[in-house]
C-alpha cells in the first residue's frame, strides 16, 4: 500500500492535495501535516513512498525540511515534490540542492498534480523492486559461497582425518622445502607437533643431510612433473632406532595443474626387511657353526674379483680339509664330531681379520678368503698359521683330541680369474697337500719356473702387439641421469690379437704395469682418445667429453701434466672435453706428488674423476683434499643397490658427499632400467653401463650416437 505524506500549513490546500493524492490509485494511504517539525517527528518511524510539501511554511521553509528529511537513512531515496508560488530559479535551486525530486507551481493544476505524483510513485516502486532483487541476489551469492566453503572445509578435514589414520608417513613440501602438511604418523615418528611444524623448513625436523637429499629428489619431481619410482630408505626414529621405509614421491598439483608441492609417503617395511634378512642369513650361513656357507663365500669372492679387476689387488683362497676326521666321527659319534667342528671353527674365527672370510663349505671342509695379499710368501705364512690353529687340541668329553689339516691355496688372478676356477684350483692343491700325508699346504701353481717362462712369452707378445698397432679403443657412453642425454664416453683399451681375437684389459694390463709397457700404451691411449673425441664434433657430438684411464705407473714419472698438455695442443681438443680417471690407489700411493700433478691437470682445464670409488680406502674425508670434479661409484655397489641395504647406504653416502663437495657423481655398471630408475630416485648425477650401451668401436659409437647425415656428407 503506497503511503503519501503531505506537508502544508494551509488546511484548504492539505484537503485538496489529500483528495487528489487518494485518487491516484485504489488503496493509497495519505497522511497530512500542518507544519514540518511534526511531520519530521512522525517520519522518523515511517517510510513514505512520496512526499508533497509546500515551500513556504512556518518554522522553516521547504528546502530546510527536505534536507532534514534526507538525513533519515530510510528516506534517502523517497521522491519529494515541492509546491511553490515562487518563480525565481534561486528557490528551485535551493530546493534541488536540499534533495527535491520535482516541482509543482501554485496554484496547482489538478491534472498535473496527479500525473506527476503517479509517475514518481511508479518510479519509486520500480526502484524499490530493483533494490530488493539486488539484495536477494547478493544474499543468495553469499549463502552459496558459505555452503561451498563449508563443504570444502568439511571434505578437507575429513580427508586429513583419513590421512591421519593411515599407518604411513605422509608429508608435503613446497619448492623451498617448507612443510605444507604432515600427517599424525609422520609427526609422531619425528617427535614433533603436526600443527605447529607446518611452515617450517624440513631441515628443522629432518636435519641437514636428509633434507638436502629430499630437496634433490623433490627437484626432480618439480622439474619432470612425474612421480619417482619407489625406493627403500633407512630412517632413524626419535629413539635413534633404524627403521626401513619404502618411500614414494609424487607431484602435488593445484587447480590449474601447476605443481605446488611434492607429496612424500613412506611405508614402514622394517618387519618385512627383518624377515628377509633372516631368510637371507639362513641361506648364506652354516647351521652348525653360524659361519658363512659356500653360497656366501662365492658371493664375497665374486666381489673381490670385481674389485681386483685391475690386477693391483691380490687375494688368496685357502681350502682347509681335516686329515682323518672320519675316525673321530666313528669313535665318538656324530654329535661329538659336530662339537669338535664347532670348537675348531671358533678358534679359527677368532684369528681372522675383518677383511677375511672364514666359511664352512662341507662336513669337515673350511675355506678362508684372504684379502690384501702382498705376495705368495704372505699367503704361505697365513696357511702355516691356520695349520697350527687347527692342530691345537680340544677337550671332547674330557678326552684331549687333536687333528691335523691339509690346505690348498689358489691366488687371484694367477691361479684363476673367477670364483669357480679359484675354488676348483684350491681344491686340487688341497688334494695334493693331502697326498703328502697331511699337515701341509700346497699352492696350485707350484711350478713357479713355468709361470715365469709364461710371463716372458707374454712380455714379447705384448711388445709385438704394441709395435704392430694391435691395441684399439672402445668407447662406452656416459649419460646425464635426469635427462638421459649423452654427455661423454669412456675410452677402454682392447687388444685385437690376430691369434686369440679381442682380449680385454684385465688379461694383459696387470702384466703391462709390471713390465712398464703400460706407459707407452697409455700415452698412445690418450693421444688416440683425444683425436677420436675431436673427430666426434664433426658428427654433431660437440660437447661430448672423453674419459681416459690412467695407471699408477704413469704418475710415478711426474710427466703426466706435460704429456697431457702436449696431446691437447696437437689434437686441438678443448681441455674441458677431457676427463682423466684415477683410482683411489693411485692417489693414495704418494699423495703429495700426485696432488701436485692433479692440480696441474686441473689448471689446464681438464676434469679429474676418481674411478671405482668406494673399493679402495673408502675414506670419504680424503676426497675433500683432492682437486677432483667427479666420483665414479664402483659397479660392485650398483649391482645390488635394490636388494643390499649396506650397498644402498654406501651409494647414498657417496651421492650425499658428492653433493656437499659440489662434485658430480657417476654410477658405473648400470645394467637395467630398474637400477637406472633407482639412481634417479637417489639423485645420482650421471650413469654408465650396459643399459645405455656396451663399449664399442669408434665407428660404432659415432653410428649409434652421432648425426649420420653429417657423416655421409663429410665422407
Ligand atoms: P673401469 O675404468 O672401471 O672401466 C669400466 C669397466 O666396466 C669396463 O671393463 C667396462 O666394460 C665394464 N662395464 C661397463 N659397464 C658395465 C656393466 O653394465 N656391467 C658390467 N659387468 N661391466 C661393465 P673393461 O673394459 O674390461 O675395463 C676394465 C678395467 O681396465 C677398467 O675399469 C680400467 O680400470 C682398465 N682400463 C681399461 N682401459 C684402460 C686404459 O686405457 N688404461 C688404463 N690404465 N686402464 C684401463
Ligand atoms: Mg674407468
Ligand atoms: Mg670404474
């Protein structure tokens, strides 16, 4: 129902205007006032739809009335018609400024009054409707946002609750390594409060080393946008106990698909690992004595063979067999026989160094793997000690009993290149010792003069091979782990013997080192490798680095830097594209002079890698002192990376060390996609191995990796 208010001091006017107003529509309410103050008083609590006021009134005029009326907040938009006898513009302006909407001239034309009033009422009604609609819309919007927000909050809270009940550690970190989220399990494991730790850097919780490793892995996820393959890791809980986890890292994407963080989840697999370790221990150990069995002996021997590839590390296999043990068994029974074996094995074990392995390989048969043997005399003295330990008597049911043994010795590499032939040959030697009525030891190659004669023949053959140009180089690719791109190749020496075909370096390098031929051979290797690497550039292999192995003998002469500088000058190969591989053995042999030579090489601008890292002194601290640019992790650690926790720990330690010293780390012997994925997860920089390519001829290398279209153009 529209409400019209009329303010006029003349009764006749009020009545006429009221009548006119009432005639506008059917159900209009009209309220009239004789003076402005009482009208304003009433209007404080009522909202009219139209006000019609006289200009000239007692107390104050129409302009004053309107400006006070407009101060009432609910009346700001109400239309006001002013009725005035004044024609002057000044009055109209005053009224307009005060907030009047329209004017009617007095005496009022009735028709005009009704028309104007009706129009203004209509307009006002329309405005009210629009304002109402806008309010409603705004309210709807606010309501829907609230419900959406509530639903979101509800679902993320529920999700967080679910994640808190999962028996795995789950956390998310941002690009800077700050914690975005940790679940209850993770917080409990780390001994922190999940709510307060958010926003802190993960280093605050996990320490510098682990958070640096995590950061390197997270970086791969940010860069590739892909999850990393799962990997196993050892973590310390708040009590300092080690637990094994299977960890996965995957990208956390926001609405617009950008990666906002990395989600790391780790499942505790300690129980499974303990079970596996137990089963592995059983499969590798003898039940009676707890000593390693033949399987473990073989495994250790294979590792030693791998680490002694260069022939600069000798080791010996002693096979021990008791003489006449059957008599003890027959006399006292098997149970007593077992106790006798146990007693002797304990005595033998207590005389072993940590680096040696004592194994029980049969009923009364033992074997000892003696590492770091300097010469045959060393092995002979060790065997004599073993014989005397066996011969000490043991009390069995108060009867003092003693026994003798026979020992056969095979020395690697002279008496066998692999585990199988060493076992076979030390067995043969043991039977020969037994034939000499026991308590005796025999070497497999007893005929030392024959061996010496064979060496003279090999000397001559090698000399001739060198003169006839029978040595060749093969190249094996090295790749960047993150991108999988080729970055370099290692030059590996081969002997193309017209009689016996292609011969690997293990077969002749140890001897060439003994007779000094290694020096001219390796000078040739360096020259040829640099020439070949320069040649690669014509086939699109512009930034491919060549790695050359150096022998300790070369470093004794102190001419290596000079020779390298000459070769670089004559071939025109940029120094940054040459990498020299040295073993820990070379470096440690005479550390000060070698460091001086290495520094010269670095000053030339070439790179230096420590080859077969981890097999030698494995002293991580000495690396800091050396001017090296890369560590090549030995392949013996890479092979069992996924299954052997101690190998995995060594690899991880080397990668961490490399990162902290700003050195590149290359993994050697990568044979499978699984190993490659694993190394990616560990954050290793570079890799080399059969998975990327076996060593091949220079032509083969260019064909496989170079741009062949350039090859055909240049030919
Ligand atoms: P290295 O420097 O550690 O070279 C890597 C050896 O591992 C090479 O054996 C290579 O063929 C092998 N290898 C590479 N990837 C894999 C893999 O995935 N699985 C397995 N099982 N083996 C892999 P190679 O060519 O028989 O060389 C043996 C050693 O001989 C070299 O070990 C190096 O110490 C020495 N050598 C080779 N060429 C030269 C040379 O020109 N001068 C000197 N002084 N030594 C050399
Ligand atoms: Mg090498
Ligand atoms: Mg190596």
